[in-house]
C-alpha cells in the first residue's frame, strides 16, 4: 500500500469515527467539549468504546510509517481550526501525543507560547503571558521550557505587535540554567521584524551555530546594523539569508557577509540591492539555489547594472565573440547581433555559461513586467520554479515578450510557474468589491505559451487580469502536456450581467491533453454539454480528482452534473464559495452548486455501473439444429520429445588457507659503560750525581807474575764501586738533606756545604793513602764519572739503596 492510499484511508477512518454519535469528535468539538475530550483516555469506560475501536484500528496502520503520520497531522493542521484540533488530539490519544506535539511546536509565530510554559505563579497575568514575570524563575521552573524547546524549529518575532514585554528577553539571557546553553538549541529558522535598535540586539539571544535561516525585516535605518551583521556572520554559518527594509543596504553589506559562502537562499528587498557589487557577491555564491529580488520602481538601466561586474568570459571584447557588439567594421550605426548569435548557439547547444548562477533553481522577482524580462535575459540557469509578482494589469506587449522569453529560456527545465500581483495592485480588487465597481475587463493572454514540456504547476492569481478565453485553454493544454495542477484566478468575481467567457465545455482540451491533471481551479459559466463532447471517450479524465469552481455560474444543475460525470468521472472534491457575506456571492449559483454536489456521486455511481456491463456482453442462444456427418479424417497425434542435456554447473572455490605468523627476532642489547681513564701518579726523583775525586799515581809499580796472573783472573769486566765507610757516606747525606731544606733561605750556608762536600772526599782519600801506601789502583772509566778501584775485593752497592729525594 502506497503512502497516498495509506494517508487517504487514515483520513477516511478519522472522518468516519469523528462523525459518529459516541465516537471521537476531533474536527467538530466546541470549547465546551474540550474538557470532555480529555476524559476519553479512560479506556475502561464502556461509554467510550468507539474511541477504543478507533485507537485499535488507527494506531497500527498510521503509526507504522512516520512520514505518513506526519502528512496526516499536517493536513489536520492546515484545516480550519486545525491547531485546536491537533492539540485536542495530542491530549486525547497517547499514541498520537508525541507526533502531534512535534507538529504543533515545530513552527511558532510568536514567543508568547514559550513564556506560557513558566509556572503560573511566576506570570503577572496567567491569561497574558506576554506581560512578563513577577519574579525571577529558579532552575526547576525551566523544566517545561527545556522539554518543549527541542521541538521548536522555526520561530518569528514582530515588535510592532507589542505583545511581548522587553523584560522577558533579559530573563532568557540572565536567568536560564547553565545546562541550557541556548534557549532554543534546535532552532533552524528565525524571523525577526524590528523597529528599534534595542529589539535588534535581542535577536542575539537566539543565534547559535545550528541556525540555518535568518530573516530580517527592519523598518528603519540603524547605526549598529553593521555590528549586528558582523556578529551574526561570525557566530553562524547560514544557508538562507533574507534582508527586507525600506532603507538602503549598509555600505559594507557584501564585506560583512563574505564568510557566508554556503548560502542557498538569498532574499534582498531593499534599495541598493541592484548595485553591481551586490550582483557580483550574489553571483559568486557557489551553492545559491533560491534568489528573490525586488525590481519595483527601478529602471531598466539599474536592472542591467546588477550584472555589470560579473566575471566576463574570455574574448568578449573581440568582434567574433558571442557577447560582443563589435562587428569589426568602423561604423557608427551598426546592428546588434548579440541576441541572434546567442539564440543560434542555444539551439545548437554550443552556448557556454558564464559560470554565474549555475546552481540557481528557484527565482522570485517583483516589479514591472519589462524589468523582469530584462533580468531574465541575463540568466542561463536551469530554473525549475519561477515566481513572478507583477504590477496588474501588465502592458500587453511586455507580457507577450515575457511569455516568449520564458518559453525560450526555460522550456526544458521549468516545472512550476506562479504569477501574482503586488500589494499596490490588489487595491483595485477592493474597489471592485463595492457596488459601484466596474466589470472586469483585464485579459492575460496565454496564447504565447509553447513548448513547456516539463511544467507541472501553473498558478495565476491576479485581481484585474482575470479574463481567459477558450483559445487560452487550448494553447495551454497543448503547451503543457504534463500539467498536474492548474489555477486560473480562482478568487475572481463576475457580477451579473458580465458572465465568465470560459464554459465547462471549454475545459475539454485540458481533459484530453493533460493526462496527469489532478487539481483544477478556475471560474467558468457551467452549462449543458454538447453531444460531441458527451459521445467522445477522449474527453474523459480519470486523473482529475479536485475541482474548485469559486464564484462560477451554474444554470442547470442536472445537465451540469451529467457533463461533470463525463469529463471527470473520478472527481472526489468539489469546492465553491458558500459564505453569504463574501464579496461576489450569488445565492442562486451557490444553491445550484450545492445541488450538483449532492447529485454528482449518484451519477458517477450510475456511470461506473454501466461501464462494468461492457466487460460481459450478453449472448443470444441459437436455434437447435441437428446435423449428421461422418468424420473421415485420420486421427494423428503430434508428439515432441525434448532432448535437452541436463547441465549441472558446479563451482569449487579453491583458496589456500593462509596463516600469518610473526616472529619477533629482536636482539637483546645491553649497555655497559667502562671508565677507561688511565690513572696517573706523579712522582719526582732527584737524581744528583755523586762526585768523587781520586788521585792516580803515575809511578810504575813492579808486580810479580804470580800477582799479575792472580789480578787478571780475579778482575771482572767492570770494577764495582767500593762501598765507602758508613761514616763517610752518612755525613754527606745529612749535609744534602740540610742543604735541600735551606738552600733557598740560607744560600751562603748551602754554598759552604757543597764546598765541604767536595773537600771531605779529598781528605778521606789522602788519609787512606797514608794508611795503605802499598796498594795500587787501576783507573777505569764509568758513565757517572771517574772512579778508583783497588784490587781488593769489595761488595757492590745496589742502586735501590741510594737515597732518592721525592
């Protein structure tokens, strides 16, 4: 089951149970019954058994798809008194409570509902929460606001209504709990209408990084507007920005918004919005999809200036370029072939885009038809939705040019076209509603519409140009074969005797060519249908489901019902204006449409019953006859054998089993430090040579042979030093020590000691020679000096026994 059928079944079930005597009355409850509706939650009560059936029937079906539930609740919200009905549904059914509250609180047109969430004892007046609070709230008083603030996605504030006290904003900013960083954490769109700078500053309370769309409406010029825009640009990353003001744009407007490079929607309705710098900034937005501009009261030159600083293409200044007007010939009067070149290249598909507005899909322009045509000439984007707010009635020639331009530029991409009137043009509608009003005479021709092959929706709502002819309907039906919704000034009025020029039969081309048309809103003069229409099967649409006739004329209800049942056999909804106090109300026609509405379902049922007979035709039985014959045909039998080899596909997946194994081969290292510094030891040795003075006798001594032989055999290779007597060596050592200690202090004494040291050995030698005169000495040289040895055996003195001075 599709979402559409599921939604329709749910709506039918709700309508059925809502109209029962004891059932749930959601749509038609009065203020007195509101308290009774809240008591329906008691399921054990037998008096409310139909409600229990309703809940058991609806809850499993509609709540199965959240998207279908959302569409259902939105349809209830859009109905008359829909907000009240939806609130009662949220209080009545627990299954619908959460989704209904989400739809109710998703969009607020004021801040008063948020203030009303405070406890009653804090409000100055319970029935008027906008007057403020009597005292500052505590943290527990914010629980309801914290609960419902996450449901709010869009909110609006209008200072001119003067329904909210300024003190409430200071409470929001200063008294909120610390865990409530932002007063509305899931706010996506903020609309702020102010008249004073103080009210503009209060907007900063609701700014947070998750905000996507900001709509500003400023009635006066503020000196702090630049500071506000700079602060907003630094705190947010917007996807949509709207600036509406009767005063000029700030001088540094584009510089303040340079950081906002992710904008997808831009609305500029203020003087100065057509400046070349603004045009360059808007064209440079890479994600721009929706643009709204106001061209009211501007000249064609000012509209052209909006595109002066766009990035030009290379070679535009050469005569052969597409955008150049130079033909290469020096001539003061030469023709402009720019549009001809562009049209030719556009037909062949060779026209390259300038790179500006490449992602633009929705465009809304306000102003004169001529200015709108000038603006559209500079766009090569694939516009899918075009909304034009024009001055009504437009100039006929300008409207024809605009119609051709739209069909030429956006024939393959345009899907929706809406044409409405400016507020100044709607004043004429108020004048025509009086008794002295002139009959409607403005006509908006649709005969220039061609080739809109993808257009699915066309809405025209003008107060003056309300006259359409059958030729317009026929051209429109051929130009828009995929049309699904068509509205041609459904609010227009035709006071007698000026009847509408369209008839019900003149709508037959729409039924024939537009096979997807399901909604039609148009004012016509209904009458009986001709035999040509009633006998043609092509003049019947199975897709047309809704018809809004407005103030249409109706003269013969029965014939109109028959024609409607043929043109629209599946029509489900027929609407017309029934209010007697409404301007343009004609009671005769309203009663006729009431009769048609009551009769049409029966005629439709009759036609569907007649059509069901076509599938089973009645067969007339033939007369019984008997004939005999002999069948002489040989009976043959055809037999075929299917010899098809049975093939079996078998596939074996062979894949080796791999095993990853890792071995960590890591050498263990150890660090050892060795101190290899050599040890040094300082030692000083005083090596003073000992000088000995000896005397050698040169007298030749006679030695016997035996004595010589004994001396030769007993003499070694060297003669050791004779150990002196202890008394002779001890005394020099003592003097040496004494000399070493006092040689620097007592230099004369040291010098005397050295003289004595040299003199004592001489005296000793002389005394020894006197005692042993017969001994002979043989001198032998040595490394340390000249030493005298005797032939007597003496003991050697080791060197380590010598005194060493350290």
